C-alpha cells in the first residue's frame, strides 16, 4: 500500500464564492444546498436540504449560486502552495489534492512533521485545511477530515476505517441496501467475504468493499503514461489568450480519447503540461472518478492557466506548447447500448454540443431539468449540458402548487393583466384568500375578453419567517370566451399571467 497525504479544504464551494466560515452561508444548485459553512451547520443546515428548509432554520442565511469555474481557479493557489514542498501533486477535485507521502516524509523528518508543515503552508496561503496521512487515498481523505487531520499508522487503515458509517463511501443505494441487511459500518462491510460481495453487488460493490478494507485500488504516486498516447500541440506564434489554448486542449483531448478507445482503455488521471515562451512550464495531475471527457479536460486546462492570466502573463510571453499524457489507464468496461440505434444519434448530438460549448462557453447550451417549486417557472431549471445533477432533487411536497396538468407555455417574464368583475370593479383577494367577486373580464396586453369559467385560488406563502422578504401569492386558472386557458397570479393587488395552457 502506498502512503498518501491528502490536503482537504473544507466547504470549498462556499470559500470559492467568498463566504467565510464564520458567516452562516450556503451554496445552492437549483434550490438545493450543496455546501454550507461551519456557522450554518451549527444552526442545523445540512447538505441536500432544500433552500427553504435551510432558511427556516437560519433566516439570516447568506445564499450564493455555485460557481464551479471559480472553485477550480481558486484552488490553483492551494496547489501552488503544496507544490512548493513536493512536486508530485495530484488534484483529486477542487478542494482536495494528494501527494505521495513516503519520499516527502523522509525529506522533512517524518509523516507528522510533513503533515504539520503542509498544513502551515496552506494556512499561510490564506486557506483553512485539514491534512491527513494514511494507506491509500480513501483513508487519507477521512484522516484529513478528522479533527484537522491525523496520521494513521502504516498498516492500520482498516482499523481506522472500521467505525465509519457506510455513507462515507458515497454510494447511497449500496448503503441503503446494506443497512437493510444489518450492515451499517465499514468494519462490518469489510468483514464480508470478498467473493460474495462481488457476486451480489457487482464490480462497483467489490470496489467499495476494497475501500472499506483499507485497500486502495490504485496508487497515487505518479506513473509513466503510455508514450504512444501522449499528444502535443505547438503554438506558432505563441498563444496570447487562454481561450486559444483551451480550444486546442479540447481538440487534443478528443484525439487522446480516440487513441484510448482503440486500445480498450479509459483515462482516469491525466498529466497536463503547458510550456511558455520564456521556458516556464506549468504541470498538473488531474484525477477524475470516471472518464475525463474532452470538455472536462478543457475546463481543467482553463483552471491551470488561471495563474498565467494574472500579473505574470506579460513576463511569461504566451503559450508555445500544450501536452496531454494519460497518467493512469484502466480497462474500459464499456456501456450498455440502446436498442434501435439510439446510441449513435446520442453520440453525434454529444459531439456537436461539445463543439459549440468549446466555441461559446460551457453554459451556451442548456437542458431543462425538473426541480422543486410552486410556480411553473420555478419547476424547471436550465442546466448546462454535461453538468452532473445532485442527487435527490426536491420534488415535494409543495403546498400551494397548482395541480396538473402543467401549462404548455411559460413566458420569460410574467405578463401584466387586469381581472374585473361583471360590474367592472377590480377583483381582489383578501388575506384569508376570499375573492371579492367572480372574475368576469380579463385584459392582457390591452386586449379584454370575457371569462367563461375559473377556479382557485391556490394560496402560496413564501419566506414567512423573514418579513423583509416574505411573499404572498394566489393563483387562478381561467378559461376565456375565445377558448384559451390562463394561469393567473395575484400578488400585492397586481395581476399577471404566469403561463398559458394548450
């Protein structure tokens, strides 16, 4: 087993968007908490909660949308500080990196001395962190998370891991199934026969079983990649803008994947080297749990170039070459193809999307994703193609949500409207949701029509615990004499059209 040192920066998504640990804050994706600060956790906020539930526990919560690009760019400062002590730094993900511990520990006087020194260097760079040393990456990460970091003695990783719950494996379906079988800790899971685990839970279950036993599936130490798969792109004249290098990285990454596929391999770790006109070279090892797609590799090159975009850009003189080398190859187990030739169409669409994203940016193409919400505009989120969705998107219950069927068209902005009774008086809704008179006339865009039928109201009260930001709305469904159906909402006495029905 290789000895691994892991540097883990807690709540990195919150740090990347500028929320300090002492401030109660969360980072959200489509209304769901994906990261929170220590102060927010003290108030009962947890990852996976809906934003409304988190704000109910902590009304003064600071809320920020997740910025994945900022996470990658900012973590380059941490990686640079770690690389000042030992050069072989592997970026596991923004917020966590790893280095082989044996050689560095001998140089700095032991693993505990190395751990303390590494932690001091990162803290001096301006970032809180935990540093842990153990056998294998999995145990080292948990060691870094334990009370600021500990050193697990050589050969003791299995005993160190035994009390941890199965949730640390980050396989919720496996953890749920094992829990129903009476297995609740890594120690209990590790005690099961390996052959039986593989036969019952498959390849992924066998991998999780190895992790629970303290057996790392592959070493962190850098290893030589296949020379015939290393690809290099020259820039003449030197590239003066990062976008030029990222575009080339996308093309080279595509060629790299073609070479890997021809040999029946996939790459889970890649070495990226960028050379500059003055001879300066930026080197990084990037790890990914699955296959690194071309877009993912291009994004990592962009993060790596973030330092070049600073004050030293003029001194370095532009990029002259880019090299991608597969540093860790694993057999490609393939994937289940769809019937009737659908997979080929999907692959063509994916390639077209990647080309457009390379030219116009990662958020240039989005796809609709169902999410939680009361109004129709809140129930769909636009997510960039290629982004991984968090598990457990909030789907209810949502008191006040308009019943099915869903509207057919939702305008980008609600349309102003007027609703009047038969005698021409404006229709109002009281605080107890009592309607002053049946709606008889509807005016939208200066055009007035009669109302044949209507139903409602469906009241919705949001952020009731925060008077400064509380919202009270009521929704109606109406059908006009022309046969058109509308979803109307009234708030503060003002009416507007939220959606129309086909």
